[in-house]
């Protein structure tokens, strides 16, 4: 099987402030460690640190949609000329029949125009679907106003009429226009890219929602434990929330339930709800953004991880990282990993029924040491079933790229 001579990783940004960027960077680092020449094309400017690891970095110099003027952001979000210019120029100067491409996220900087730029090499491209923007205009199959999963078919008449956006109706219609542009440029039904979902549940959800690509598969995300030895969760008191502090992640639900249940909760992350937690009681600690090392310290003191998402989150890397450390997971029903969490026995699922289910679960988990001990031991022993090792994850992408290159050589 032909292996790539070079792998080009393409992503919105290079600065790590979220899971998708961390995985995009990790893919570049692992490909380099496995002996491949690697180029990382980022929507923003190069910060220089990946170069120290031998990765060639190309910064497009495009602004994130959240920076600069609103009008410019909306125009660039529909079609970013810089994305097309820089990527097309790189391909014209450097592409070979053995060059493979790994596209990650596009919605914050690159825009749908990235699919136009990659059209000449889409037969050698794989895309990691970290979110649902390829199928849903707001990226989450969620009605943000109601805080409930959306059951409408994306881009249907009912979808156009639904005021599901987190900001305004104007922004909703802009997102719809962007989706029209995306579908026109990407041509998913005939696109030769391989679209990689984060697990089978996400794959089924995207296909059910109308994603029409002929090449869809799944590779579970890579994860490593916060700590190497099992956390003695049954002796700890603090519950942990790790993620963006917003409503779709359910940060407010975690705080409300913890206050009502009288348990300690540590919130790790940033987001628009952070300010509203500043006056919370003493049993709520706002830790803010933390490094992996800092999270590890909180993990050693954790009794359980609380995942109260209101939306069908595709994966949730923190779920695997906590479980691998022996930290049980208390997870909401809409989160796509909830079924696996319960099947493997590394946690329990609570319903988003509005009947204080999370509060009741926290009260039970706070006092049942035997339950926590059992879940902790199972999580430490079996959490690998819901994730990949970093090296195994990278190798699965390399195998797909190699197959695509070999197929191209035969045609």
C-alpha cells in the first residue's frame, strides 16, 4: 500500500483553546513522529511552536469571525478569499500524487471556500468531523433558545422558519446562507473526500440528518488519562465539570444542581456563563482555563465528572480522559456517548426531563461510596473501549490516506 510522502493538516487555527484545535495539532505532531513530512495550514497566523517540532507551518492570516467588524466577519464567513488563495497556491507549488490532506474545522476562519481550494485534491483528502457544521447550519442540531436537541431536517422549510440561533434571527439566516454556500461548494453527494465521524453514533446521526457523502466512516477520538494510576474517586468529594461554560454544554445546569444538592463542584473552562457564576456559593469553584497538568491536579480530587449537555455533542474528549483515570461519568441523555458510557459501565445517564434528575443523581453519588468505587474500577479498566490511543488514531487516518493514494495511482 502506498504511503503519503507528505501530509498536509488544515484547520481554522493553531492556538489551542479547544478540543478540535488540540486534535488538529496532535495529528500534525503524530504524523511527524511517525516519520512523515508534515505541513500545517492554519486560518490564523503561525505562532511558531509547531515549527520547533519539525512541522512546516503556513499561516493564512485570516481573522476569526468573532474578531474585526461584524460585516467583514459575515462576508468572510460565507467565502474567504485568503483561504482559496493560500491553499490553492500551496497546492500548485507543492502537491504530488503522494501528498495527502487532512482537513479539520473550517467554520471559524477558513469558511466553505476551503472546499473549493481542496477540490483538485479531494480524492486524497480526509476530513475529521469534530462538529455537525457539515450538516447543520448552527453546528449542533440544537435549538439554542429552548436548550433542546433539534429534530428538524436541516435546510428544510421548517428549519428555515425555526429561530434556533443562539444570537438572533439575522444570524440564523446568515447561517442558512452559509449552509447554501457550503453545499454548493462542497457538493457532498459527489465529494471524494472521506468524512470521518468521531464514533458510529455520530455517523448515524449525520446520515439520518441528511448528510449525503458516499464516503463516511468513524474513528474514535484519541485520549490519554489525566493521571496514570486510578483516582480513588470513592474517597473524594468534589464533582468536576470540564468544558466551555455555555448553555449547550449545560454548565448552568451543573451549577444549579450542585447548589441544590449541596455538593462541591469545580468548573474548569471559559465561556459566556462564567460571569454569572462569580457570586455562586462557596461549594462552587470557578477554576477558569487550565492546562492539562492543572486539570490533572483537580482530577486527583474528583469524585465524578458531570456532563450535562443539552445537545447531541459528537464526542466529548473529557469523558474519555476522566474515565481512563478512573473517574466515573454522570452524563446527560442527549450526549452521543451516553449510550456507550452506560453500556461499558463507566458511568450513568440522567434524563433532561426538568424533574431534578441531575440533582437527585448528585445526591446519590455524593453518598454511595460503593457505587462510585465500582464505577471507578470499571472506568479505569474499560474506558479504552470508548476511545483510541493517540498512535492508533493517527495510524487509522494514515491507512485511509494510503488507500486513497493507492486507488488514485490505479485509476
